[in-house]
């Protein structure tokens, strides 16, 4: 087995592990945002519409971090 082939295989596996670890942060962030939104709606149900809009914006920004991590894996090979 050639050393270059071995290095390419290890590099590919580490990229997948790195992205998996990078996806943990946004996952935790979405969980926190969702939990706090449900808590806020339970406290003031009349603000549910405004809170839902804010929730979707927060999820979009948090999910953008995961997409940036995925793109970085393809860009920095």
C-alpha cells in the first residue's frame, strides 16, 4: 500500500469526523432556541406570532453555521 493512498484515506475520514463534530454546535443551538421559544410562548401566548418569526430567523442563522462547515469541508481539501 502506497503512503499517499493511505494519507488520502485518512484525510477523507477525518473530514467526515470534523464535519460531524462541527454540526454538534448548531444542533445544540437550535435546541436551545426552540426550548426558549416554547417557554416564551407558554408565558405570553399572545406573542406567539412574533416569537415564531424570531424563532425561524434564529434557526436559519444557526443552520447557516452548519452549511458553512459543510462548504468549508469541500473548499479546504
